[in-house]
C-alpha cells in the first residue's frame, strides 16, 4: 500500500525510541519519499506524551503548510528548539531526508538495496 499512497504524509519520530530504532524510520522515509520526516530529541516511543509541545508545533506547521499550498515551507536540514510546556525541557526538532547516519544504518540500507532493489525500504 505504501507504493500507491497519494496523500501527504507527516512522520514524527522520537530519536531515542528504544523499540523503533532510527533505521526503521529511515526505511519508511526512503519507501515514501514524499513524506515529511521530523525527528524529535529528546523523545522516545511516544513523542506526543514525552514532548507534546514539539509535536503540536510540528503538526500545526505541517497542516498549515499543507492547507496553504500542499508543500512544506521548511527544508531538509532545518531544525529548531521547542520548550515543552509540561516538562519544561527543550526539544530539538529536525527535518531529515531518511539517509543513514551510522555504519550499521548504512549496511542496512545497502543490504535492502541489494536484496530488494532501489525502491525498497
């Protein structure tokens, strides 16, 4: 179903997620290249509970951009900080392109390209 997805997609991911490690989010982003991929840190498996202010900011910006013209006004590599009104912690928000960052992630990406081809996750 991912190959025929035509709706805009907003991925909000907690960088410190212990169960869905970064390479899973990278795989999904590579599989759905039109998706906008936001990484929050510090945030884990439930960023909407751990960093609600940052998640609200991301969703509000993204929905506003989609309503205004259907394109994200921010670019890959942009980042900003949000102070969580509940925890008081600063949360970093980054827009990523899904490229692997570590050696293990690069090996994983190469393995999937080898086994499944360029369009694979």
